[in-house]
C-alpha cells in the first residue's frame, strides 16, 4: 500500500499512471488509479494499455487527485485518528 502512495507522492511530472491490482488496500483509497484483476491476464494487459494510451489531460487530472489525497491523508492525520479512537475507548 505504501509503495503505491510513494509512487504518487514522488511523481513530479505527472507523466506516469498508477496501475494496481483491485485487491490491494491502496486501490480502495486511490480510486483514480487503473485497477485490474491480477488473476486475469487479459485484464492486466488492458490496464497497462489504458495507462499507456490515456489522454494527457485525464492522466494529469487523475494524478493530481491522487497526489492531493496522499498529501491530505499523511502520517499526522493517520496517527491523530488512531489517538482519537483510543481516547474514545477510555
């Protein structure tokens, strides 16, 4: 999950596109990524083709949305949520 988010965070030119198995935890959060069923070879090939042929504007828009999500849901927000949940339990 972190590797997918690291890819998004590190992509400086927005020329890439994230392609993920639909079964990864990151796929539930990074909904702008292209997802596929890894047990279906044709799905994998189609996902890669989609990433390679995606119009530049769409790719940039998707990457921007994912970058915003990754930067907003950082370690500080994650840890604050855990602490809040623990405080509610006490």
